């Protein structure tokens, strides 16, 4: 590592050119977040792009179907709170998924302003077509980890996820 003096904090290091990717990943001032983003981007971007092209649904719609497959009957607001996705994008995704016949909305009997979201049979069928590729991609991503390392990673990710409410601001979603 080569230290620089261009106004960067004294502990900021610039990777030598021969440090390659690891130098970049470790050389940012936010190395942990950057590495998480790097791994996630290489998992998500190609897979979601392929789903978008093949099935005509957007990333927000993909994530909503993933969530509804696990837990139907949530509202769009609950989805925003859980996922961190912005309300505007979620609202568009709900409208688009409903128009495509992939989800249905049911009004809450106790609060007419609230609607619950459910997968339709077409939504379940579409999910069943694209989830095998996402699962295979996840297996490929994690193949370098032993069973013990995977358990540790999942424990750490659970801990980070549980901690989100402590540092995320209410307006983040």
C-alpha cells in the first residue's frame, strides 16, 4: 500500500496498482460496505437483468414476488419497512404486478385504506420459473465457504440485519 497526502485522512491508503481487486476493496474508506456491495452486485445484477429480459418484470417487482412467496398478505407499507425500498418504487411495482396479473390486492376489512398483497397463480408460476436460477447462483456464490464458514456468515448477517433499525434513519425506505 502506498500512502497519499492529497487531503485524505492519514490512515487512508491507496492500493498499489499491482494490488488489483483486493487493493480496491480494502483501499476504500468503507471497505466492509464496499465488499458487501461488490458481492451483492455480482450476485444480483446479472441474475435480475436476465429475469427482466426473459420475463418482463423489474427489479422491484422481482423482490416483491420473492417476498410475497415467503409471506403473503402484507401491505405495500410493510414491504417498504421490511425491504428498505422507497414507497414510490414499491407503489409502481404493485400497480405493474397487478396489471400483469401476478398479484392481487385485498382491502383490509377494518381499514379500507389498507390493502394486502397476494400472489396469483400466474405470480406463483412466474416465481417458480426464475427462482431455480437465483438459487443456483447463490450456491455458486457460496461454494468457496465451508459449512462452518457459511453458518458463521449467516449468523453475522442475521446480527447485521437485526441491527438495521439502530442505524438506519426512518426516511431511508
